[in-house]
C-alpha cells in the first residue's frame, strides 16, 4: 500500500510504502498525485519512504516502480528516497545517473533531513 504523507508543499508528492506495494497503488494513488502536482506547478519533487513497515513489491509493482512517471521525467526536480533497505539504496544509487532529477538516498534516521532537502529552495 502507498500512503500519501501530508504537510508538504503542493509541489512535493511524499509517500510511504506500507506492507506490500502493488501496481494498483501506483495507478490509483501515486500516478494521479504526481500528475496533479505537475499540472499545478510544472514540476514535482518526490519523497519516497520505505521504512520498517515496507515488506516488498508485487511483481507488477516492481515494473511500475521502474517506469513510474517516465513520460513526465523532464518535470521531476528532486527525489528523496528514505530507506534502510540495502538493495533499495543500491538500486537507486545505481540508476540515479539516468534520472533527470537530483536524487539522494537518506537513512530512516535522517527522514527529517530528507524532508528539509526535498522542500528546500533551489537557489
């Protein structure tokens, strides 16, 4: 399941993976939130929390995670991934060069720092 997190600026889509994340979560929760932020602001920042309540992805969700928002990638500005899961951190770092956005991985103990970074001015 994907829980949208509240209390972020409108140009930030912040969410937490809880339990198993499915393709339905991407299509019904995350995709619409990202598209709405882009429509309103012309760009989006994303904070993705994969903490201790995250148990994994369904097969279809892994694919959706790999291609989420690819048609809008040029509108992505920053991505903060918050996780202590080694394979997630390694995967993000391995593919970060392909992303047009600035991307950083933070440990779960640094969640507040990730929030500050994702909401900070670019200037």
